[in-house]
C-alpha cells in the first residue's frame, strides 16, 4: 500500500510538470504558426493529453479487460466536463469561444449520442470502430482547415500583446516543439505511475474492474487534462483550458474507442449498467454544456461548483451501485425528483435572461 501511495504522489508531480511544459510550448507555437490557442487546445493539446486514455484502453482491451477500457473512456468524458471544467472555473471564470458553442460542443453531443446508438446491441463492433476512426480523421482535418482560414495577422497581434513579439526562427520552432514533446512524455509517464498506484489500491479493497475504469482509472488518465486546463487557466490561456476538455472528449470517443474496438478483435461488450446509466449520463453531461456555455459565453464559479457537485453525486451513485447499498434507491429518487429538475429550471432561467439580450454578465 505504501508503494502504491508513493506512485500516486510521483505521478501527480510529473503530471503538473508535464502540463506546464505542454501549455508553454503549445501556446507559443500557436503564435508562431498563426493558429489560435483554441484550435491548438482542440487538437494538439487535447489529443496529447488523451494519450494516456489511448494507451490504457488499448492495453486493457488486448488483455481482455474490456470493462476497464470502456469505463476509462466514458468515465474520463464525464470527469473532464464535471471536474476539470468545474475546478478550472473555480480558479477563474472561463470565457467560452463562440466556435465551441456553435460547432465543437454540438459535435461532442453528436458523437456521444452516436456511441449510445452503437451500444444498443450491447457490443461495440470493429465496424463501429472504423466509423468512429473515420469521424476522428474528418473532424481533425476540418479543424486544420478552419485554422488555415483564420486571419493570421489578428491572431499574431493578440499573441504578441500577451507574450511579446517572438522571433520566428527555426530555433524558436525547435524549442517550442521540444517543450511540447517533453510535456507530453512527462504526462504519459506521470499518468502511468498514477494509474498503477490507483489500480493497486482499488484492487486491494475489492472494487470491480468496471467501477475502477469509470472512476479511478478514468480520473487518473484525465489528470493530464485536469493539470493542463488548470495551468492554462492560471496562465490566462482559457481557450486552451476549455478547448482541451471538449477536444479530448471528442477524441476519446472517435479515436480512442475506435482504435480500442478494432484492437479487441471481436468488439467490446457493453454491460447493461453502462448502456442504461453511464453512457446516458455522458450524453446528458455533454448536452448540459450548451446552456452552461451559452449563458454569457462564460462558465462562472457557481456553475463550476454545480459541475463538481454533480460529479460527487455520480461517483456516490457508482459506489452505492457497486456495493448494492440499501440507500441506492433513495439516493436515485432524490436526484431524479429534486436535484436534477431544480438544476434544469435554474439553467433555463439564466439562459432565457441572458441569451436573447446578448449580454455577458458578471456571474463569478
């Protein structure tokens, strides 16, 4: 147990160092190549911080641990929105770019719903994996196309104002690419140490593989996104902070699950509990981003508290379900009859008050 705890601490330290290096290199590279921080966050940073999900899911699938592979992706997507955006908004209210509201969040909702559709037969087939992979390639190519249409002079002026004019030399490119490579490598290593320690502790206390995948492994592989988004928020790169989460969720479903389904040979079995609860929760969390993001183009601190609170409720439900606790039914009824309806009414009210007027209120 002591060794496992030391692995957790060492992994967490490496994740923070890696996140700082990745954000530093990515944000500066964005200015050098004329690409906005949002596109960098949606692609390079999002895909890089999702590397642990890819490694863990594929390895789990090849080892016959399909529950861990599936739970890792679904749990990570729920964790990314509720915990990462929640905690980042607590650090500082997050301004949301219009592109996220109009394009990327609807795509995230669409691919989440597509996964639900593919899961109806309770198996993610290799053919489904091919479709998901093709979608990942098309989405990435489209983002690159959008970045090429940006007015580079405006992007560079914004970058220069924040960081100062940078020399566009070959050395500058190599240095920033080096920072990104160092950051990604450190993130992957840190995640691996963290996961090894977390899984060892969870196994010792007798938790099922599905619950491990949905919680501990999902949180562990999402720590790069968490560290990167919080560091990006502290550095003022809030486009990277939000874009990292949305891009990671899209990448997790399209690419990570796509590759995992292909690597499994005969597909991934979808447990009944995942089909009827965890995947719908993932879809609902994606849908919830629309009213949260659209109200004033801002994720305020109270909304960050709301997100974080819902993750605590979700994790509590998983623990009660895994232990077949007597209070599971009561907890479910309280959530369905009181907490969720009150939240929906509150969000709709705020949306109706702010969106039609085009206001950007101070909701911190």
